[in-house]
């Protein structure tokens, strides 16, 4: 008997529905249950063919246990090694390389010194940074957010340089990104499971959380949906995620990938709605069964993305685009026309972002606040607040 387990935290509806659906399918020799961790011994298996990981980003003990399980042959969804290595700024860099439009983004050093460092730890860092160059590249208004965060935590909208430095001063030890604002006409949140099953959901992030899927917008065009589908599949195949969401903000007809590092995406029925919930439960159950059937003891059963594969093979990244194309299963939520059930990832060109009014009308650069804002003096270091309870 091969067991499929799900490891989860505070979410309520998805874990039980997933286990029930796998067991209802009654596949011969396959069952599902909640993962039970007791003593975890080095190089000893956990007795699961597949584990769906929904929480290890917040519980380092779980992440270590999953890596140990993976080296013993468990197919962990998502790959815990890649998840540990990944972050949003790298995601953007990869997107640029493979031709998926993203907002102009730079990474910033933390405002305060990380624990156990001193000024001597930053002797390689320019001081002050070329703030003029950064602001001229990104433009204002812009968004500042952690390079490895999520859930809209520590996200700031900044209007100008003065506003930027005021808010940057509050970011403590977070490594932040400054990102161009995309004033969007439409917005989409997309599930992607197995690098081939895509659920495109029109979305309104400016609504209260429980109303974000009740957008009230007209259905999107087939051309736009096809482009989004291609981008979703391409991003997830290159990153190597089995279970992820990608969000797009559409400006002047161009979908910009805004957020695509969500390996434990929200799947609660109370937030995504019954129709989307049913899709994600059914698709996750089918995919977990597929992975359980192909899992083999004693070998690596993880998914590795095209970025890692081409890096290991010393081959060009973009040359893998055609090879990475697979047939896709796509559904679209709450749209009154169908799109093709299957398709292939199209080779796309890097879209050029039109010059925005905000970028074209930059305010004069203010130099004075830079030094104080960028200074990482030991005496200014503040101990981080205790993490939120998970």
C-alpha cells in the first residue's frame, strides 16, 4: 500500500477534502491520510510515497524532515530543496530571462544589521547606494515588499523619495524589493498543479479578502487567457513547482507576473469559493495519485525545474523552452466562454512595457535623506519582533 500524506497548519477545509477525495477514488494500493511525524531519524524513510507540503515554510523542523524523507524516496510536493533556495527577486530575474513580463524591480539591503553582523560585515556594499539610479529605473509610485515574504505582510506603497525613506526606515531586518507599480485594468490569480493543470481566476486584490473572487468584471478575451496560460506553465516548469499560484496584473493588454512564489497557496473554500475549491481538490487528488503510482523507493522522486536541469547540464536556459512544452489542461473560472482544453506553451518574445506616466514624470531626486536611510549602524540595530504564531 502506498500512502499519500498531507502536512498542514492552520487551514481547515482543504486538507480534509483532499484526503477524502483521494480515498473516494479508491485507487488500488493507494490511500491518503494526514501526515503523522514522531521521531525523525537520519536517512530513515517516513513511510509515505507522496507528501503534500502546506506548511513547512513556517516550521523549519518540518522542512528538515521533508528533506530527509525526500532523500529516502518520498515524492514531496513541492520540492523542499528548491523551495528553500527560491525567493521572489530570483523569480523576477528568471521571468525576464524566459520572456515573461514582470515589473521593474531592484533588491535593497536590509535597513538594520542582521543579527550577529557588524558594519565590517558590509565592507563590500557601496555606501551610499546609487539611489538616483534605483529611483530612475523603478519610478514612482512604487511598491516595497520583502524579497521572500507573502500574504501582503510588510508591503508598502511609496509615492516619492521622501515617502520611500520614511517607510524604508521601518523595515528593520527585512531584505526588501522596490518594484514598479503596475496600474492594472484586470487581474488574474492562477493555480498550477503538476506544471500542466491550470485554473485561471479573475480576481480583484483591491476588494476585501472574502470578496476578491467576486470581481464583477467582463470575461477576458481568449487571446489574453491563452497568453496567461502559457506564462503560468512556463514559469512553473522552469521553477519546478508542482503546486503554486501565479498572479498577473494586466496593463495595456500585457499581463505582468506580479507574484509567483506561492508554493503553499491559499485553498480555503471560504476565500477561493466553492467552484475553485472543488477544482483544486480534484486536481490535487488526481496529481498526488499520479505521483504515487510513479514513485519508486530509493531514488529521487522530486520535481526539478528547467532552471536547475539546464544549470546542471551546462546548457543555455532559454534553449530549453521548446523542450519544456507539455500539453496543458486549462480551466477558467466564471467565464461564459470556453478556451481550448489542451494547448502547448508558445515561444514568446519579451514584451516591452510601455512607458508609464509615472515613470515619465519623475520628481527631482532628493539626495539628503539617503545617507541616514541607508546607514546600517550597529547602534541602530533593533531586535526583530517575535514571529506570528503559526
